[in-house]
C-alpha cells in the first residue's frame, strides 16, 4: 500500500494518513488493525539538512525522532529514537521526523554528523507502526527546501514541482517492479 500525509500533499496513487507524527500514527494503526497491508511505501516531501539538493529524490528505510534540543545536549530521551526496516547492506540516508519544521541552519547541520540527512514530519511514525505490525516499509521523498529561515517560503515555491517529480518517480519504479 502506498500512503502519503494528505492535506496539500496528496497523490492519485496514495492513501492519505494525516500530517505529523500523531495523526499518522493514529490513522495508520487504525488501518493496520482492520486491513493490514502487505507493505507500506510512504511518499512525501522533505527538507534537507544541507547535502541533499532541491528536487533530489531520496529513498530510505530508516527514520529517527530527534528534537533540536538533543543536538545541544539540552535534552535526552529514554525512548527508542531510530527505526530501520533496511535489511540490506546499503546505507540509508536517515530521515528525521518531528512535529516541527527546522529553520536553524547552523544547528540542523549537526544532524549530518549522525548520518541524518533530511526531515519529514511523518516517516518515523510510519516505520514505528510498520515495525509494530511486522510490515515491510520504506519511503520516497523529494527535497523541497533546506532547513533554514527560508524553509517555509521555499517549501511553498517548490512543493508542486516536487509532487510532480515524486509521482513520476514512483510510477516509474512501480512499472519497473511489475515488469519483472
């Protein structure tokens, strides 16, 4: 099953699950309880911590939930904050999820030291639910912005094109997989 956030981020081939960590976790859990999918593919946009470029397509099976306060040692968590469904030797770009969009470029560059390259609000919830229900899962993202003070403006400016690129990429990958 292919899923997305929803609201302004809808795709003709994907089922919306909600925006942010909480809505996604609740709606996806409800779906899995009543009609467990064989696989989950999340499709959405993301912000780059600096290495990924605008309109890059990133595929990943690893997510984290690290808040900015952790980067300055102003917070810690007793919770598991990294989840991966990657069963290969291929190294993933790790996707960070938070209910907040990062705008502090100098702080977010610290994520790169941990192998975390991009942020998307929903992906950690997707992988957490997938792990709980033992469902293979992954994500495909298109970069819309860098995590700086212009993040929201750039997201709005690049969102439509990013959605088009994602749609083309996913349809191409589906065609490749079904023609085998």
